[in-house]
C-alpha cells in the first residue's frame, strides 16, 4: 500500500537533487585514463564487474557501464553538479536549481574543496568524470543537455551535497519558510529499509551473516544500480548505488560489509528572524542589527521549445539561508548536511576499508549526514550505529521541534556530536544487530540495547515498525540459523503478532458477518487472514484495497499508521470492505482474486505480479491505477546477503529485481522471477569465477580510438 505522498516526495527528491553552476571547461584533470586497461565483464544478469589496475580506471569503467544502462537517469543525477535541470525539466527543474543556489552549495564546495578532498579520492573522481564525459562524446544523441559537459569532480561532489541536504529535510524546511505554514514541517517521512547481521554464536556453521535490504524507488534516477569494482590498488567491492553514484553505497568486500537504513533524528532547525522596523533586510542578533546578504540568481527554465531566464533572490544570515515568507516574516534554515562535502569520500573510504578499524576510521569523517549503518566482518565483529550529523544544541529551554528565536546566539549551535556520542552498539553478547527504521534504542537484545544519552531530538520517531517487531519475533524462534534460514528472515511477508498497527485492526475481528450479508464472506475472509501477503491468496487483496482506501479517507500521507496505529470505527471498516468488493468486481469481474493479479510491476516487456506488502520484511508499496491494478512504485529494490568466516567472504548473493538491464531486454536473466520465488543470484569478487558466468567482456569506449586523458 503506497500513498500518493511517497510518489510526490521522491519525485521531489529527484527534482531537488541538483547543484552548482556550469562547470569551468578548463578544469585541470590530473589523471590520464587508457580505456584499454579497463575490462567490463557482464555476468548472466547484466551486472557489470569492472577490473582495472587503478582505482581511477575502475571509476571510469563504473561511469561507462552505468551510462550504458541508464545514461538518461544518470544525467538527471549528474546535473546535480551543474544547476541546469531547469533547462531540461522546466519549472520543476528550476526549483531544484534554486534549491542548490539557496543553500550555498557552490560557494561551500569552492571554499572547502582544496582542503577537504584527499588527493587519491580526487584522482578517483577524475577517473569517474572522464568516463562520463567520454560516454557523452561517444553517444551524443543520448545527451540531454550539451552544455552540461564536461562533468568535473566538483560537480559530482555538489550533487552529493544537495541530495543529502534534501533527504535530510532541508527542502521541507525551506518550503515551510516560504509558505509560512509549519503544520507539516518536522513530520518524519516513512522511508524504509532493512539491515541485520548475526555473528558466529547465532549461526550453525560459525560464520557471520549480513543482510542489506534498502527500500526505494523501483525506477528512475533514485533507483539502485548494482556493480562490482575491482582494482589492483585494494578496491574489490560489490553492492548497490544510485544512478550516477561514484562508488558503492552499501555492499561487501572480501573482508567486511555494511547496510544502511533511513534514520529519524532532528537534522534541521528553523529560526524566526526579528526584522528591523524601518531598515529593510536588517535582522537582530545578540542586540545588534545585521544585514541579510542578498543572493540573486538567474535561472534558465525550459518552456516548450525555448529557454527563458527567470530572476530570483534568496538571502543569507548568520544561521544560514534565509527566506521571506508569504506572511512577510523572515525565517532562516540551519542544517549540517549542506555544510560538508565529505559524503562522497566517506563512501569511497568505506569501500576501501579492509578491517573493522579502517571502517571505523571512515565513520570518523562524518561526511554522510544520515542513515543507520549495520556492519559485519570476517573477524566476527558486528556494529549498529545511528550514523549522522546530530547538531549539538546547547539551549535546553527551547522546543527544537518548533521554530526557535533567531535573535540570539543562545539558540545558534555550531558543532555536531562526535561519533562516540551517537547511539550505537558493538559486538553484543546476544550475537545480532538490526535496524528496520525503528528507534535507535532497539538494535539488539533488550539487555544490550543502546542507552539514551542524547536529548530526545536524537530519536524523533520512537518506537518499532512492523518489520522490526516481526524480525524480533523470528530471531526469538531459534537459537541458531543456517544461511538458508537467515535468507528466509528477509523474505518473510507476514505482519507481527502484536504491535500498534495490528491492534488498530482489532475492530474487524469484532464484526458479526451476519449483520452485513452483502459482504459477509469478505468479512469472514479478512477475519481468517493469517497476516501474510501470499501471492496466491485472496484475503491480502481485500486488505490491500480496503486499508488503502481507509487511509485515503483519513488523509494519511505517510506510513505513520503502520508504526503508530490508527483509530477506525466498525462502520468505517465496513464501508471500506464494501468499497473493496465493489472495486474488485468493477475492475476484475470478481471479488475473489489473488494478490498476484492485482499488485503488479510494469515495465517495457509487460507487467508482472509482485509479492510483498507495506511494512513487512518483504516490503513493497503500490498505488492504484486506472485499470484497477496496483502498480509498484517503491519497495524491495535491492537485496544483499553476505557470508563471512575467518578467511573472508565465502559467498555473496544478491537481487536487483527491477534491474534496468533485464528490463531493457538485453538478453540477461530476469531477476524479478527469482524475487517472486524468493531465491537469489550469486555475485563473485574473484575474477576467474566471474569469467565463468560472463556473457560479455569488453573495454569501455571501444568505438573511440586512442587514449582519453586531459581534455
């Protein structure tokens, strides 16, 4: 069950993920890449395995392979570094360009680039950019905007900055400031994902297991891409990244692995400025009047066949970007996410880490401003950390959930909590860690959970999800798990026995079917439902349609009812059950129809039944269409199982069920079929094993002769 909110929210993320000015064509690239040194091996499923002597050459190969599969989506993400989306996507793109301008990304990156980007990572980024630029030159008909090339490392880094700023809630805060309406601000977004790990004390073979399972968009620039990167400089990692990402976002190398899930803490503050009664654009701060810095911008917006300039203006205060609301008041937004450019490099360092110590060193960069991390390695280490940049708010007399006074330094925080103070648990005796978007203070067995040491803003969405409750149930059912048992934990599609959402459904069980003879069979069926989203069952179909309609009538826009429950009368349940029966008869000719015929995923070669349900471990969210089917938009987009022992990675099994490679009909095996059978595919990090399942081996840019180097 997915609501329109999720669709508009993530489209908003896509539109806002844009940054910086047109890049200088004279960027001084310091690396030279010979594409003949790079080999891309496509396996049975189309996954690119990229082998090259250096990290920079591997980055070139990643850019090339991703562009082959999804250049159009990549460009929308890489326009992040250009501030040019308005020239491609019109008004919506221009909003993104203004967002980049307002949070000052270009100037921040210019100030900090020379000191905050290490030399080896810069070379890696240069290799990546040369790959993107070479592909654009080789395939000009696939270029969305000629002026967007060449892409440079600053462009890539700026795209990360703006993406994280928006995901961190800065976009919502700015929207609230401009409108003057704060009723929806600070509403936590129900972004999903699972990650969990067992150490040797909980496995039958004495190995360490890791599951990484993000839930995101099934298509578009914010869908996941899978790759394996291998160099002779120590890089050998496989996993998933967003289209246009420069390295693996979550995955495993030979020694360790990690997963990431969306966490919920207060990342953004809004300040109301006290303006001078007569002097325009002067605001009070610590008894003095300070002038807002005006920051005009000329946006270029595509309107039909032409592009027109549109002038806009934002402001800058001691707090950060400032805006004049529709009610005439001024507000400022402060967040650490738009003040750091280290997120891209932190991912690279996590890719390169060879042991627990090096991975923790990467965390010390504090460049990734959000996301829980669940970690496991060959030495049997486990870690859960609610990673992120937590503002260190000294003022205890403020309600940080609300707009705070901006006329005093008393409310102006300047630092973030160090990693050591963030909620985390390392190597618990009970042998497991997890996160399913639940509270950071429930990450392992109750006796060893992290203890709250930070203020309440570190846990702005307290409580358990249905997924975390169900995982806790399943982990309690047996002392040890073999690898097959471990995988079944993730593919479970049943709601927990208890929880606030389950409690909210109890009125259904009190209904006497005989009172409503027209829907008595449907009521009885829902009362007998085992809370499992089986593809061939009819009861979950009723649940899908009825509860979706109930949520729509109650105006729920996110997944809070699944986590915190809801209230509905018997009559309200009767009305939506009756609605579900009529809906199914109208669109399918019968009300007795299995879930697989209603919940579908559409792509170029047809549409397919999809398993899973909202907020179950096998999580999928669909939206009703005109033909009555519920089309999958968001959900179980990447699955990654890793098995380690003291010798290193023993097996790696993954699924990218909505893979672009298979969707484009390139002859690769279809992972969606594997997904519905709840099976996986192997991924190998060893070159000889990869070659055994190779479908194609080639050098990038084979159509273009000669070396690619300094432009």
